[in-house]
C-alpha cells in the first residue's frame, strides 16, 4: 500500500494515483494536511523539494 512521503501514513492506491506528482512522490495526505487545501500543500511542498 502506498505511503505519504511527508509523514509516512498509508494512503489508498486511488489517492496515490490522484495526488502523486509526475515522479510518483506523494507529498501530502489527509493525515498531514487539511483535505480542503491538499492540492495547495502538494504544490507548495513540490516547489520546495526541487
């Protein structure tokens, strides 16, 4: 089962397919970010990780 690269929590395969970046990294999940802002968190963490 996939895990969040930020906090290590398990996520569903479906969640990983939707929210992983082009490299397969999953930079945020419901455990470590608010559901309402998850897309923004993923974009922000993606920028700082480059």
